[in-house]
C-alpha cells in the first residue's frame, strides 16, 4: 500500500505540511481507520496539533469517527488538550452534535 511504501522510503509520519496538517490529522478527518492504525504503528504522534491547535482526537470527535476516537485514546491522546479557541475534543464533538462520542 502507498502509505507503507512512503514510510519505507523515509517519509516522516510527523512532518506537517504548510498549515500544520500531519498525515495522521489528514486521515483522521477522512475517517480512514486503517491508515490511522498504520500511522500510529509507524510512530505518529497522536497529540501533535495543526496550526490552530487541533489534534487528531479533536478532529475524530468532531467528525463522529468513534472507532478512530477509541484508537487515539488507546494511543495515549490527551483528552484535556485545547485548541486556540479554547475547545477540547469533547467540546468540539458536542458542538457538532456528536454527543455519543
């Protein structure tokens, strides 16, 4: 698979693009459970945030991706981390009407 090939060729799983989006943040937003698992196994930092302080856990919670939320929690995500707007993952889930997260 492409992700595995890129990492095997030296791609850095925690290197962000210009807006601070890491591979983990990108696949989390899209609900790609398998890719989240792979990136975590490759050493992706589950607590790394983008330029606005948004973490993978915040994105998963806001998008309603329960399976990804569970994986990120198992990987040690900080549930109390807040973004630049002073919102936690729970706050963002509730604002998006994802109260079951």
